[in-house]
C-alpha cells in the first residue's frame, strides 16, 4: 500500500498519509497485508465498488415484501408445491453438472428421507446436537455437510443487500421489539418459524446435491458452484434488478429458472430427461382418456371429463393420475418443464381427436404451447390482454385483471355478458362466496336496488362480489386463502358431514383435484361472445352444444340435492339462462353465411 509523506513548516516529515484510491482501485487484505487491486473491467469494478449496496424503492418494496411472504413463506400450499417442483428441476439440472454420475436418483432418495431438512432446520434454529436422536449418525453427517456447504457459500437465502444505515435501523427495531411486551412479538415469532421451516425445505435439495457431489469426487468449490446453480439463486439480482423486481414480483425467479434450464439442456443427459417428461405426459394423457372418457355415454358429463372438465391451465401445470373415485392425484410440474409436459398433453389430445373422427384443434394447441412457454419464460407475465403484462407494483395487478375480467389463468373473474347489461352485484358465478354476495346485495338494496318478476333494477352503488373476492385473494395471499379454506372445510364437515369440494382443503388441494362442469364455462363464453361474427365448424358447434349440455346436466344434479324452494328456483333460472345461450349461439350461427 502506498503512502504519501506530509511535511511540517520546517520541511520535516510529520507523518505518512495513506494514498487515496484511484477511480479504478479497491483495497483488500491478502495474507494479512493491505493491498491495492486495480480493476480494468468496468462491470467488475462497479460490482466491487457497490458491493452489498443496491438501489431501494422503499414504499414499493414494503408492499412487495408482504406479497412475497403472503404468496410463499406464509402459504402452505406454495411450500408443498414448490418443494415438488424444486426436486424435479434439480434432477434435470444436476445431470448437466454431473453427467453420467446418476446423482439425480440419489438426490431424490436423500431428500425424501427427510434427513437434509431436519439437519438444516436444527442449524437455523440453533438447536445444537440431537443427543437423543434415533438416527443421530445420519443427522450428524447431514449437519457436517450443511456446515461445509454453508462455509463454501453454497446456501441461498431470501435476503436483500442493503446499506449499512438501513441494517442498523433494522437492528435497532429488533432490539426494541425484544425489550417490549407487545403481543405482536408472538406473531413475529410465528413468522420467523415459518421462514425457518421454509428455508429448511428450500435448501434440502441443495444439501442433498452437495453431499452426493462431494461423495462422487467433486471438490468443495466444484460442489458448491454446482449446488448454487441447481435452482433459482435468490441472492443473484443484477445491478439494476431492484426497479424491475418491485415492478414485477418474482421476475428474478422467472428469468433465472429458464436461464438455468436452458443451460442444462445443452447436456445430452438433461435432454433425455425432458424427452422422457414429454413421452410420460403423452402416454399418461391417453391412459387418462381411456379410463375416464366415454364418448357413447348418455350423460354429457361422462363424455369428455378429462378433455373438458379440468381447466387447460391446470392440465398443463400438473401431472395427473386418475383415482378410483373419479378424482385426480396431481403433482405440480417443475418450472420450465411445464413446456415439455404441455407438448406431451397436446400430442395426446391430437391423437385422441383423430381416433374419434374429430378434427384436432390446432389453434388451441398453438395457444396453449405459447402460454406454457410464456408463463415459464416471461418475467413480466404472458397473455393477449393488458392485465396479463401489467406490473405488480403497489399490488395494482388485480385491479387491471378486474378491468379485463380475466384471472392469470385466463378464466373470467365475474360472470359478465357482453350482450346483456346487468347490475354488477348480479354478475356472479354459482361458486361465489355467499358472505361477500350477501354484503354486496345489501349495499345494492340499501341504495335503491329492487327485484321484479324477471328483472332486477340496479341500485346507486353496485359492487360485484367476485371483484372483492379476487382482490382479497390477491392482497391476502396464502394467509387469506388458507384461513378461508379452513373455515369452508370446517363448515362443510359440521353442517353436511362431508367435504363438498376437495379444492377448499389446504395442502390436499395441491395434490388432488376433481373434474368440474364449470371448467367449460370460459370455453362456452369465448365461443358465444364471438358467435355473431365467427362461423364455427360443425365439430366446434358440437363442442359448444356439449358444453351447454354439461352445464345444464350439472344444474339438474344440484337441483336433486337442494332442500329449499328458493334454491330450486335459482337453479331453474340458471338452466333457463343456459338454454337461452344455446338458442342465441345457434341463431347467430344461422345468420352467418
């Protein structure tokens, strides 16, 4: 290190002043001695100069911080689904890091044993040695590898690099919280437990991969590098990533996930695995169709339950296996792997259509392929509507979706007819939250809304309950959905002695689904809304008629289960509406040349 001499008025050396660093210089301690390093590369220099500091957008980050936790850490459904996806992605990516070693199977076996999770959790919670553990040797082994992996920098966390001043303020807040007796301390402790539990699950796959790479002969540095690149590394953010992340939630994960997978697919072993995923989905779709479809059935609901009564988004996001009771066991497909899964599904549906003498829906296949790729690869979302690419900053995305009346899956939010002007409080689907519906109906009546024999006059204030539910789900995230689903499940068990819908049971809803007639509703409306200026083929007209038949048959089944006259009247009205839609569609088609 250079020093510049300082002289007094007599010309004597007073002291040596350390020379100022140049614009392209940084200092570091090497073997106990202070050294100056000159960096010529501009990008590398900027990285070192601003190490640990990034731009912040505090108001937007505060909102995003809640949303991120609400959708991930505090959401049991996400933790389970993300664990399933991470294992699949890791098994593909590990083939690129260690080709020919067959480590993927070992990683899967180790993760499912629970050992890595337990070791990580005990380390995070600072529980020390497990003296009375049944598998103490294995736990000690995993703990040793975790400590080694951590020291090598292979662990990945959910933290953000911030300025020292911000960290000191945060530390001061933590100290005051521990000194106070605020009841919020209990809630924060629960949040800390959720964070630690999620971290244990998040890191388990990495720890298993690190351990198996080390046992396969890789050095600590090599194993650590491969482990960090296994799935999304949340510590890699980019120099200008802060603004992009506050504008589009989870954009970093999307970009990294696809980049890592694309790099892995350069490897022959990884290519074979994604080809196997495509063929598995192809074969499974055909088997599901053979087991569940009956084109000659009298009941329209039994004709094409696999094709029609599970939404395309769900089919293309989950691997599904039929259960004897008519439900489906499902496993969420890994990030980016959904593209190959969708291709397998579409190939199978084309073969099934041809075997039944029907024309394959090529336009729908192209649409779903693009959606699968767009949803996996695009950091800003994908779709043809404005809401699909609207920024998430300040949690405004659900408002854009309400304007477009489309969820991120493409399904409509509210039951709105383009050709009929109805009060907003009446534009609902049968599955609307009854309590929200009661509240909006009361507001409508309180502001002048009146019911007549076959019509309803709008009040001065009309609010669609579907809008409220949509915003509450978007802003409340996992805590809201989980508490609502727990209440619904408990209510059904208490009042009816059974669970009405598996989709309202937390965790189970991520593993089990069931065909629903309402899955065909968006398809029916998409065709009906353009029927006045689009001439459909005979096969497409048959599809529309089948959708109507499925919905009407479903209403008749519900009618048999109802106990009150009021409920039957409501169902009869819905049946009349479906019949009028069928007439309108056929009338519109008849007018077209």
